[in-house]
C-alpha cells in the first residue's frame, strides 16, 4: 500500500528541511513525499528545491497563495497513495509513524482515521495530551490532529478540505468523514512531534487577533453541521440552557469554543434564525 505524505508549506524556510527529513526517514518503504509551496515570500521554495536535487523522488510544486486547505487539496489531487498523511511544514514524524498506522489498518480494515500520541518540541516540550476519541466530546472540541492517516478514497468521497476554512479545517473534515465512515483509532505511542513557536499559525498557537477568526470558523462549522449536532443532542438551544443553568457545565467547559460563542459572539438578533429552532 502506497502512503502519500503531503507537506503544505508557507514561509517555513528555517524548519522545512527537518520536516522533510522526518518523512524521508520513514521505516515503511512504500511512501511518496509531496511538498506544495503556497506562494511563500521567503526562501522556502529554494530550500525545498535544494533538497529535491538530492532526493529526486520528492514531488515538489509551487503555486500562488490560496491557503492551507487549497494547498492540501492540491497535494492530495496529484498524489497516488492509497493512504494520505498531511504533515505541516514545521512538524515531524517518528520514523515508525507510517508503518504503525498501516499495521492498524491491516488489523482492522473498518478503521478510517488512525493517529498516534504526540509530543511538543521547540519553545515548549512535553506530552501533547490529546483526549481519546468519544463521539459526543469530539463534537464539542476536536481531539483528532491534522497528521492522522486517512484513506484516499474516503477523503475524496467526502469532498476534501473545505477551502472556505482557514482554521479548524481538519476538524470539519473529520466530522464529514465520521458521519459516513466511522472508525477511529489512536495508537498509544508518541509517534508525532508538534513544534511550538511564537510564529506557528494553528489553533494551539493563536494570538488574540486570530482568536476572533478561529471563533468565527467554529460558528461556520456548527452552522454547516447543525443537523448532525442536533442528532447528537447538541442543539444550540440545549447548550445555551446548559451553560446558563448548570454551574458544573459552565466550569467544565469554560474555555471551549461554544462558551466563547455564547458569551462573546451570540447575538440573538443575528443568529436566532440559524440556531433557535
């Protein structure tokens, strides 16, 4: 089984080589590496080209800036793998990551998302405490990281990444996958390394300005999957009642997305037609 490791790159000149090296170092032999530069304004493309001169099997494309979702979709479109791994250009895979994910798929063909435990490195070290997957809590706060291995056919069947999204696009993709193709497994080993740095642009490294964009993305996600949330007992009216009336609920979920939504963004005159029915 061929596995495509797709690396979207934007202004990662200082770290992209380390990321590519982790892909090249996989113990699983049937791997293709695809790097897609999303219109970087630094020397990222030059760095990748130099690496490709030594490793001609790496597939490299440079395109105009269209954002991470478009870049990942572009890489997937040109890939040939039976399985896909999306690796951000400043993170790293353990040498056995691909091999151990494939082993889980071989043991249980009903799986559709496989990932592992992870650690931080860079400006912060330690275990990334990813909660175990549970359907109800997953709809409240994502616990499946972007580096999860998925089946190519499933990815394309559900419609790829939503290119309207620039935050939490992975979470929204997982929701679409699991609505149609249930089956998640987390390997209980640290096989992924997530770089922590002040420049990182992800949900775990948001600045105050980006937080507003992130919260709006969560509103978009909830609205897009409103019926599915209601089916799982998570209608907005029920959550509002819970947050207003249940002190324990309020304390437990004080900092998660819908708490911010209720207290910062919920304006009945603006959203009533969407959510209160």
